[in-house]
C-alpha cells in the first residue's frame, strides 16, 4: 500500500488507521465499500483513499503557542 500524500510517515498512517478501525468496531458506518469485512483493512483503505481527515500540526507552532501563553502571563 502506498502512503497517502496528506500523511508524513508510515507510523502516522498506522495511528490514523487504528483509530478509524476502533470507530468502525464501535459501529461507525464505512466510508467505502470494501470486499473485506475486517475493520482494520477497511480503515486502511479509507485512509489510503483520503476519506479520513487528518490534521498534522508542526512542532514549531505548538512550541510558539506555549511561549506566547507564558509571556502573556496566562
């Protein structure tokens, strides 16, 4: 399986797919029709197709937010 363009690493792909698989196991409706009934495989296909929203935050923006709060006294 090829890494989707919106993900920066295989590790993040697995994390996102695992979280989506848990949602599917809890009763969420699949976003695609798949030959497989396994939630993990369906989740991987959904993530691979770009149907699962992923927000990747940079380390710098998080660090800058902490500095701003510390300087402002909040």
